[in-house]
C-alpha cells in the first residue's frame, strides 16, 4: 500500500519536475500583441485578408507585413482594435459586398438544354458550357451558397443567386468558386450596379435574355464619370462613384439592367420616406 | 414426397448453374461490368450507305477533333480546297493534321459550336459538288517502307483512334524506348449498345482491316495480333476468321458484356494481363487499336487517303430508318438524320457516340467528327429525367465497376467537397464507362461526380507542378 503510494507519487513528482523544466527551457516566445489580435478577430478563418486564417493574419500584422485594415468581416471594429494594439492610426477600408451581376432567372433567360445531374454549377458548366443559353449568366445551382460561410447567399425560387447585403462580409469566397465569374465585389456604398455579365452583342443577348446589357452606351453618355462600356458590357466605375449621376444613368437604361441594390434591400424604409415626404 | 421434390429442384438448379458456368468458361472476359440491352437489331443488317454531300452544302471541320494540341488552320477565307488537302497543320507531337473532306471553297475560319457544346476553331467549307481529289495524294507499297516511313504516312493522314477516344495513332505506335511490345490487340468488340459501325466494317471490308493489321504489326514489330470481337456478332467473327487465315492473326470471341471494348478490360480478357494503376497498355506489352483505325491505316498507307470519312451508325427510337452510313467529317448531324428519313415522333435527346459513353449534343447543327461512331436519337418517352434519390447502399455500382473502385464512397466524399479523399479512393482509375450510373437504382449521377473529382485532381497536380 505504502510502497504503491510512494512509487506513484515519486513518478508524479519526477514528471512534474521534468515538465516544469521543459516549460522554462523550451518556452516559445509569442508576441502578446499577436495573441490579442488573433483573439479579437472574428475567428471565421474566411481568408478574405489573403492570409491563412485569422492567426496567420495576426502574425502578419504584428510582423509588419500586413496593413491593419484587411479584415473585412471584422469591419471598423477590427481595424480600431488592431490600431489600438499596434499603436498606429488606421482608417477602416470601405466595406465591400458581393454583387450577383445577372438578373436572368428562369422567367427571363432561356436555357439551351435541360440539366439533370450533380447540383453544382461547376459540373454543369463542364457540360456544353452550362444549361443556360447565356454564356455568362448565373446558373443558379448554388455552388456559391455552399461556399459562403456567413449564410449571406441563397438561391431565389426563380433560380438566381441572391446576396443578403447585411450578412455579406466581403470575403470573396463566392467569387472564387463561381465558374462563370458572375459575382463581383463592389463597395457597399456604391449601390447602383450593372446586373449583367455577358459580353455578347445586343442582338445575340436579346435572343436569350430579356434583361441583358446590350452595350448601347446610353448610361455612359448620361454619366461618363460613373459608367464604362467595355466590349458591349457596361460597368460602374467604383472608384469614381457618384450616387446622383449613377441614378441618372440607371433611369436611362433601356435594357433595365442597372439597379439600385439598396432600394431593393430596404423597400420598407423607402416607403416610409416617401410617406414622410 | 416433399423432400423428393426439393431434391429434384435443387438438382435442376445445380445443373443450370453448371451449364451457365460452362457457357462463361468458353468465352473470355473481364471482371465486373454489366449487360445493357444491346439494341443492335435496328441496324446490324443494314449495309453501309454513303451519305452524300451535294453542291452548296456547308461542312464545318473543327481543328480539334483529337486528344492533344489543336491543329492550326493553314487556309484562309476564300481559298479553294480539294478533297484530302491539308487545312490544318499539327502543333506538337500529340497532334494531327486536319484535311478537307470534299472540294470547295473556304467560306469561314472561325469558332463554331462543337460536339461538347463549346465554340472552337473550325474551317467551314462550301462544297462545290465535284468532290475532286487532291492530285498530290499517292499510295505506296507498305512492304517497301520502313516502320518510320509508315508512321509518317499515318501522321500525314491524320489518323486517330476511331473507337471514339480519338487519340493520335502515330503516338500510340511510338512506344518510348525500353518498353517492349509483344501484343497487338484489335478492338472489334463494339460493346456500346445500338452501334454497329465496326460490325458492318468487319463484315463488308474484312480485307481492309486485315491489311491494316499487317501494316500495324510491321510498325510495332510484334508477332502476336488478336482481334477481340463480342459474341453477339457471329457473322463478323466468321468473316474475320476467314480473312485472317494464314495471316498470323487470331480472332478471339469475347463474352457479351459492357465495357468489354474498354482498352484495359479488353487487354485483360485477351491476354490475362492487367494494366497497372495509372499506367498505359504499353506498360504490360500491349497496343490496342480499333478495327476502324486499322482500315484507315491501310487506306492511308496504300492509297494515301487521309481520314476524311468514317462509318457511323444512325439509330435510336426517334430515327425513322436506322442505318449505317459512310459520313464525311464536318457534315451536320441534321444531314445524317435527314438521310435516314428524319426524326420520328418527339425528339428527347441526341447523343454523339454510344448511349453509355457518348455525349449529348446540344443541337442538330453540330458537325460529326473523326470520333463520331454513331448518332443516336431518343424519343422523349425514352429519356429518364428523374430526380436523384438517396443511396440505398445496394452495392450494385461496386459490383459493376470494371476498375474495382467504390463509386458510392467516392460520390459520398465528393458531395462533401473532399477531393483528396476521392483521390485516396483511386478515382483516377475510373475509365468513365458509366456502368455504375447505369445500374444505380437511385439515379445518382455517379460518373459526373468522378469527372468533377478527376478534373479537380488534375488541376491540383498542375498547381503543385507550378509551385
């Protein structure tokens, strides 16, 4: 009895001494700032910053390799936190959100064949370039939805991907999995966007889609600072965005492919505003 | 009384089993696979007919009809071309030249819709109806040529595997040094349902095939040549046996089973050798060529005729009159169907190739290529577009797989996006025969998952190489 207690206790004591020594001798120096930053980041490991997870980003920031404003999910809060820890001044980057540059759901755009098979846009794309007649429209099989870690994407009943602009943190994961590059990133404040992704000519687009950009250049003529037309596809110049001019161009669009996404997001607020007026 | 009945019954079963086993023992085959209804009766008795090209017809000849680098157009819009003239020159070793299928004028060199539904570069020729041969083409006596000269002629004629895979033949005939080839296997299996093109070729032109085999044998320097033919083509087996007498070529009847015509499965059935995982037939001393390729090689060497036409079966429930046709490369599907009496009833699906491995075509306007072994039209009622159900773990796919992989497990991993796990389950060994998908009672698109996995794995490998 006593022999057992002594021997086991002895082994325990010996192990404790060795462990204690090892902890002192082989201690890894961790910058306390790194731990603090990593602990306060959102922890989604989404990779939007371009580093391997939140830990990787924290390490890069402390090493001075990364600016403090790369964490889009963390937003202004994360920037302020990193700035405080690092003792630098930093302004939050303009938050970006994903924009589905397509309105061609199954009521407005035609299919060239019936697709039956694996529910994945990338697989469908491998079969004769996807079932949609448009070579660059949203296939609506939800590969982006599965890739989104924040639940910001969904497929509408009409078969089109929809972004929840409140939930989207701008991590760009969806843009990497979309086989047709339909999803583009835009600053959250630039709410007016061209919702088309096809470079086909007007007559070709009209043959398969009711709401495609025909490249008529009217938006560009109305507001040259805000709109650009490249190869029969209009786009909004996000760096010189101006709400008023953008809206002016939007109202002139004959193809109805330029939309104010904020208006679509908050229809109720708009109504109350109208009432107030 | 009852006991005796049971005894009699079990005796009858044992006899049946023995007989059945005995039947199988006679014919060679591989492990796994299945037997879909072959439906060859529609067209197996129809002699090959020529599908004509009239004046003013447009032929769309794609510059990438083979595996490997696409050819480069060497004609321009407005050029006059003659039948058999080179219109695309090969780029690189794994590539072949492309020839004009008829004489006429080049009206465009532009991207056109191909079989896969994508727009790729093509030369469009407007036929002048004269079908005038290029006078520069000339034949030679194969016995007076060296193997390398024979191979040059095969390359110049743009010959590719005619079974449907369209791998350049001259590459297959050039094994790297150190690889000893002792077996030439001719693929006359035609295990795809509906197709009867190879069957008709062997019945109608056995001497062309045999002469081609002799040329191939000379190039490879092999002693043994075996033609594998599935047992449902008794006339072809008989004709070939007669034609091969005294030529040192053996005819090997094979059990009726899909995919008996797949390269690795055919090698196993004929020789008992197994191609190692990730390896090629030459790794076990074999070269496999289609019988159609052998006939094309003969035409190329003896008469200098490039690969501008081939035999294809037009069949299926939505074709008025199924036929075997000699088609010109570049003719639109619609022309072939028109020649066969047009569409019967409501058209549900068009397939280029066989129903098991062929590709669904998006429209009737796409042209036929060097790999088109058949055009199948199915009526709407015959096409199943049922939604996929849950896996019931019946294991049918595992039993049917001739590559001995586990389709259900791989699909399960791919559903979760685990490409690495799929790679560990040897998805790269999949020969894409579609047996698992055919047999699956839950209609799970297994093969599509594997194609997805394979392309992802190939992309990963390419990425690793870059880094």
